[in-house]
């Protein structure tokens, strides 16, 4: 894995750790695939006056290729803005979500190589949570 020089820095509230973002990029199904992004409406970047689809308090964007800060296809002025709170490839292999007021980031994945890489990274302090069907 190529290591981003900032990948060992602590994230701001509402942002995923750069180290995790590097791992997601390394395990993206195809970096040319379409990805969905959601960004909380409360971040100080919506003064540009553009209109974007919303689900609840999140603006939704789509982009060809995985990018982890700004991204191609984002409205003008957002190319280098706040990282997305939610990122997911359309194939559904994983989903990353970071609450707006927390350093915690959650990753749901069907890709065991990604899960293993996250759990093996000592810096991330990751724990495995399993969902169980109680029925």
C-alpha cells in the first residue's frame, strides 16, 4: 500500500482517517467504477449556491472513480472540499460512513481482504463487529 504522508494524522470530526481512506482506495473494486458520496449539509461549503440532490441532511454526488477529498464530477468549488461522510461503490462491496460529530468511522464490507487489512492496521484501532440475525 502506498502511504499518504498525512495518513497517520488524526481526522477532523466528521472525516475518516486518511489511513483508512488509503486502504479503501487500495481495495476499491475498480477505481474507474462509479461511486456514491454523501456530504453533510452543515459543512461550510454550501455558499456557492448550487443545487444538489439531498437525502435527509446529506447532499448526494456520484463520480466515476474513487477519490477521497474532492472528486471529479463534484459541483464547482467542491473539488478539494471536505471529504465525504459516506462513500460506497455502486457494486455494494463496501460502505464507509463517518458521523459528522465524531472521529469514529464505520466500514461495512463483504470483501474479506479489505476487512483483514483494516483489522491488521495497528494505527486504526479497528474492531470487528458482526451483525447477527436474531430471528
